[in-house]
C-alpha cells in the first residue's frame, strides 16, 4: 500500500541530496509523486522543487505547463518550466527523441548533488523489460531502470519503483487528486503505449504477478551486469595501450570474444559515447583484428568512430570537414582556435622551439594540407621523408592532413607541436617559442 509513511521509507533509501527536484509532467503518476513529496517535505532537511518539461508537441502544452505551475503553487512547491519546442526527425522514433531530449534538459537543469525524482513504478519497469527484450538487449538493457543512477551534476532517483500501478492509482483516487490526461498516451503507434494497452493486460490476466516477477528479473540482470562491469574494468586496464585512451589490439585479441565485447562496451561507455549494438561490436572485433597489417579499417555508428592504426584502436567523434586551403592569420600571442574541432594553438616561451627573433618578425599563418616529400628538421644535418617522420611518431593517417602547419614569412617553420624545421629552430640554450596544441 502506498502511504506517505511507506513512501518516505523508500525515499530515504536514496542518496541524501542538496535538493529534491520532482520531474512533474502533470499526469497522474507524477502528480501522486508531487503530492507525496509535499506531504513529507517538512521532514526533509533540504529544499523540494519541481521541474516541468514542455516538449512543444501538443497544441495544449502551454496550458498544461500553466496547470503544473498552479498545482505546485497550491502545494507550496516552486515549479520551473523548460520549453523545448521539439521538432520531430523523420525516420526516428518520436518517443525516443522526446525521452532523450527531455533527459538532456533535466541533466542540464540539475544542480550539484541534487536528486531528480521520477514517478516510475513497477509496471513501468515491466514495460521497460519487455521493450528491451523485444529489442534483443543483453543484461544491461534488461536491468531496465535502476532505483538510482547518476544524472548531470546529481542523481536520478525512482522512489516509487517498488510500488504497483494499482497502488499509485489507489492513492490518487483516495486523495481526490486531479491531473492532466495526455491524449498521446492512447496512441498505440508508440511501442510503450501498445504494450501498456494491448499486451500487458493479456499477460497480467494470465500471470497476475507479471510486473513483480519481471522487476525481480531486472534486479537479477542488474546484478549480473555489475559482475560483467567489474570484470570488464579490470580487463580494460590491461588492454589499454600504455595506459592511454587507445586500446592494444593484440591484447584485446587475447581475450575470449565475450570478454572482448565487454571491454569494448566499457571502453566506449567510459569515453561518453553511445554503446553500439551487437552487430557493430562483432564488426569491431572481426574487421579490426582480421584486417591486413597495412590496412586502416573504420567502424562507425551514431556520433562515433573506431579506427585502427598499427596495433591501436582509436575511439573518436566523426571527423569534421576541413578545408585544405584554409589559412588562418595568427598574432602569435593569443590562443588561436582551430577549425573542424581541432582545438587551439598556444605559444609558450622557454628554451628550444622556434627562435624568438623569427617568431616576432612574422607574419605568422596557419595552413592545412597533406605534407609530402622531405623535411629538414632543426638541428639535423639532412632532410628526411615526411612518410618516415609520420611513421616514427606513429601519426595515424587520418590525422596527417589535419595537422596545423605553422608558416613564417611564407616558409614552413613547424608542423603542429611535432617538429620545428630549419632554419627556424632556436640554438642550444637559446630562448625560443614553443608550440602547444590543445587537441
């Protein structure tokens, strides 16, 4: 049974926050959560607030936002409204778009150590397990919604997750609560609504405890995923190339396929990218390991690329277009932003680098393009092939035409922060200007 006392018991199992933020849509479940929080607010030692997301998808969304503010004010809780004006993207799930944009907005809004509360209950958990199962998810997906998880600068908590939908509905009815009915909740073209309205009633008629048992299965999967994550974290440290962000392909290939896939998932997740599906994970293993030594394969998915060079795997965002003929003028003093997400150049005074006299004489330009032929580096008596220099420094092929080239008086003075060319190098012990490339 859902009561203020039983709710407070579950709420206090969550981390103690700097403030509570209630994700308030105005629907029945979130209104129950709002009402419960208002009832226990005096027993809490931190502020209680609400936040409403207006997706801009419904004609009446602004009216709903005003209703949410009034409802919060009536309960003595301040409410902040965030307008998104979401534009549907053709070919993508509107349901998924709205969810992703909503959680990004909530993560941005959340303050340090604040706890965002959502009204997900046991039936929501069952729906999530079924959806993930139908999508072919593994233990991570079948773990469904955790009771608490990191979000932005704080946390996301679900204090109603152990309560049935009937308990939430009973609380709303017994208190005579009023809420907004979103007509999109009746549209069975959305996967979750179809499960909720067409499938789950049939399953519950046959197995009345379905929501409870599926929630238990989610907890089992979460425990299994925890063990997988712990094993993968140890493996990841072993296969990192010299402790850097890249992976050693030879070390990765020494793992069994299941462990290698777990490492790749952990690697991608830790870097903040979207974890790929199983088909792309298999491609990563087979194409990266199986390609000839002189090949540089690449596997990509939404917002992510994995490339191979020699024995290393590189994880990155897709390379932004770069105009080879672009020329940037530089005063040689202020940090210089570079195009195509390449970071910026800085200069520092010290021993070595480009002679200060040459640097100050200018003019100074930054150019881009593929180097070829030979270079004579400062302090070396002979020229060397550019290809040999790139190989010695293990510069990946996709980076070679994206290196900022520093020109002084229309002559190549330095290649990024890699080499200084003759005759621009400072002598031994001579003050110079050092190039620093913040990638």
